[in-house]
C-alpha cells in the first residue's frame, strides 16, 4: 500500500487529531509517532514542531526518540518500501544472494531511495518468520522463501 | 429426564451452513430415529470446530471426542451405523493430521511434549470460548477462590519455573520480590519483544493462544498485588497485536479482566503497548523506558524493576512463554511441572530451528534433551544431508557450538558452561558451507546496529570488533588481530551496562575458541576454507568439463565471462563480482569455487 506524502497544513491537522485521540501523556509519544509515520510516510520537522507544542515535550526529545527506533523515519521515503531481513537465519538460508539481486535490480544501496521516488530499500531486523526465510516485506506484503530469480517478478507487481 | 449416552455437536458457523450444515443435522436426526437411537444420542449445534475450507461440514462426537469432517448427506447413514450402532470410529471420515499444512509447526514429533504450544494451531484464536472449552481460565478460578497470593507464589516456586526469556531467573522468586515491595501501584509486564533472529515461539503463542498468556498475567497480578498490566509487543508482529487486543476485549466482556474479576473483589486490567523496531527494547529496563515514551536505553541495576520499575513503581517483567506456563502449573500442580526436565531446569522449552536443517520450525521439548536429538531426531538432520558444522544457540548473544557439543543436554547451566546461552531458544544450524568468521562478523553487524549507544564499551567496542572482522573477511587480516579480538571481547563483556553488550562478544569468542583454524586460514593464507568470503574466493571454469554452451556468459550480470561457442569459457577475475549465478546455472558443473 503506497502512502501519499501530505505536506504542511495536513501534517499539523493529523498531529492535532492524534493527540486528541491518544491524549498528551508522554507514554503516548511512540504510538503517535508510529501513526504519523504510517499516515505521512515519515516524521517531518513540521510534525515534530506541532507535536512538541501539543504535548509540551521538547522537540529535541521527540527527535531523539524518532531517530532511535528503526521503524520510524525522519527522511521521506519512496512510494514503496522494501524491507529485507538481514538476520542470520535468513542469511544462512540463501539471503545473501537475494540481497545482491535486489540491490542490483534496483540500483540502490541499503537505505537509499530511487531517483523517481518509487522505491526505498532498507534492511530490517528479524521479522519472526524464520521458518520461511529468506524473507522480505514490500509495504505490507510479506514474501517468504524468496529466491534470486523471483525478485524481478515480485518487483513488477508494484506501480 | 433423558440421559443421552452420546452427543453430536454439528458446526454451524456461516461458512459451514453455506456448505449444508443444517441439512446434515436433519439427516442425522432422521437416521437416528430410523435406527431407534433418538433417545440415546442428542444432536446439538455448536460454533466453528475446524477451518471450513479444510473440513467442509464437520461435527464432533462426545464422549469419544472424534472429529468427523467433509461430510455429505450420503455419508450419514454409514456414519450412524458404524459409530452408534457398531460402536466403532468411522475412520474414513476422520480428519487426517497431515492435511494441516503449517510451514512453521508440524504435528508433534516424538520426544516433544507440548505445554506452551498445546493449543497453538488447534483452537480458534479469535474465540475465547474455544480456550475456555480446553480448561481455559479454570486455573484463574481456582486461584481466586481457593488460594491466597502467598500460596500461588509457593506453587510457582515449587514448580521450579524459570524465566523463559533467557536469564532463567526463578519466576516464583520474582513474584515474591514484587509482592513484598512498596509502591503506589504495581505493574505486571509481559515482554513480547521477541527480537532474537531465529526465534518465533513467542509470536506463535501470541497468535495462536493469547489467552494462556493473559491468564498467566492475571494470576501473577493476583499473586503480586498488581492492578495494571502491559504487554509490550514488537511492532513487527502486527497479527499478534491484533489477537492480543481481541483476546483482551473478550476477556473483559467475560468478566475475566477489569473490576471485580469473577466476583472475587480482585481487579486487574491489561493493555497492549507496541514497540517501534529496536532489538534492545527486549532488555527489561529498556522496555520500560520505551513504554514511558523515551529512547529504549537500559539503566544500571540496582534498583531492580521489582523495587523501582515502570514510572518508578514496583514492576514484574516476564516473558510470554513464562506466563503461558502458569495456568497449566496451577491446574496440574507444581509436581507435574517439576517432574519434567533436567536438574535445575524443570518443565519444557520451545526451540525454534532455523538454518540448514531439514525441518525448520517450532518444537517444544523437556529440558535435558541433547542437541543431537533436537537436530537429528526432531529436526530431521542437515538439509541435503550435508555435514553438520556448528549450531548457534540462544540468539545473537549466544555462542556457536561445534560437533563435540552435540551430546550436550539442553539446560540453562550446561549451555552457559559451554560458552553459549539458552536464551530465547533459537537454534541456527550451520552446515559445512558456512564460514565461521563470516558468521561471527554477521552477528556482530547485527549487534552493532542494535546497540543503543549509551555505554562506550558496547558502542565503540562492537564497532572495533566489526571493523577487524570485516578486514579479515576481505583478506586484510593481521596476526595481531586475534589477541586483539580476544582482549576486546573480554573488555566489552566485563564493562557493558546491559545484557546486549555483555553477550555481544559471545559469537566471536566461541568461534575463536572452536574454529581458530578458520581465522588463521583467513589471516595467514588469505583463504576462506568454506569458500564463502567473496574477497578470498575465485570462480573458475574447468577446462575439460566446460562444453562452451555459453549459458554462463549470457547470464553473467557484469559480462565477466568470455568464450566462443563449443570452446572452454573463461572468467575474468578482475571483473567477476562473485555473485555465484554462473555456478548455479552451469548444467555440467564445470564451474568451481576456489
């Protein structure tokens, strides 16, 4: 599922709604950040500023939390995010070759977004489906038992 | 009043009805009347028993507990005759075990004893009544009506249950500490941040039997004197989050959570909090920081969470699997649990097998079983019947154990003595095609990435180790690297603030000890014996076998292969990126890795 990047006004409204629904206690910070990440695609400076005001938390704290957790991004991401499991069980099951193929097909290194903004390629830590490794997630679709020759076909499914 | 000798429960959920469940019921009634059995056998409706996709219209017969599936109208007379007149199970209509295809969990293998995994895959997760039907919440009822908190704690102590998250601390003792602690409010926390690569037992329990965890937590809360609990579940497990939330809501509706549980006067409620992608949040103090809305950074102990935990209040943290054992311990008794296992490790443990083993997936076995039995008897041996090389136990903080340790009985103490840990129960099996230096580097990469950065030995020490290992794998190793690695391992282990740092050197330490020859080959001979490290291997086409079919040249992504049709081809080592595609494709096995 691709996310549309909403800018400026929209972000402030999203933040306001989230704080209203979750409350403004510090313990709600991470759930709120997760929702912003999901709706906007990443956590922008605008969002951090608005959140800081609404929750009375210093923006430096919010920034330190947002950059600590892997699933939260402070950089814009592509329309489709590919997360490839880089952990040992997938690696041992043939993950290395799949990873090489992915990087080659997309022309991207780990963490990069393509010029046309279509793809972001990142590695993820263990997703807990090691029985079917190698594993990768594109947006919210999980692919298991991936082999290098399957990669081009899988990528073709996404606009 | 009529006493029936048998009950038939016909599954009448929407999908079964669409497949003709009501017609089946009518046919059953008619046949029973015809055979004069209508006063002896009662036909009832029930909710979903099996997955309608797999079992069609199905029914259960009690007291024998036989599950008949995929029934058609024509089958009914035969079924009634066989089962109720002749008193025999009508085998042709019974569900066969093999039909259930689950890549992560097979039907129980020999040597398995499923306690925590008992209900997983066998009940409807989204229906609390299924759990209750299997004695669910009976333990809670017993505890609230017949036992004091102190008696509850004593039972758990007597069972010998130890923390299944890896540390192995006696659970009863933990509960005793928090019971005796002073604070405004006490918290029960469940650590569902299963981050160990290769471990997914917690995930399956949360997705397949969440109520066992919830019931365990409520019982613990009663024992501890706690009124509020949290399940901290990693965000990478969205299904588990969903099953947990549904289960909690259903438990509330049934009066099993919330105010005045089962009319006992005891109140306790539960909430799910999600992680956001940080392995270190599996560490208990980091976990609590995360719940509080901060960076997941551990802090020194003492004070321990039982004294000052979440928001400085007494808190008890246990793993998913630990809580999941509690209901059965209460129901079946401490002696039952303690009768299984080995020495000081009582009960069973789940193990997740991954890597080069034939049957990857989840198993649950009593402590004391050997590694050899797990890998060969339950795991089916090495994939493609290759040779076993090593097994890494307990997650990224565990050591790699070679063949000499295969007869090690699995328990907390034995593994620690061997230089590894039991940890979460993850087992990564490696065959002869694995380079142990590369594996050590690989685990260090993971730990380096996940280090929270707070303390110097871990933050900088793991980076230095990673740099050295990377150099070695690239053919730039130096003799002084080995003593330096040993020194770093010692320093990081002794001076790190939390378990992540302390355990981070274990893969390196254990591979240095058991596979020193591989390190030496990389450093002195600049070769990789397992032919994995790309900088140290060469792909070569064998003259005499190559037929010049050009398949490799056409598929080489960097055009490193040249040659004429029907003549031996050649790979240019300067262009070759060692992706391995040519070697995989060659129909004549003419390409060798040197």
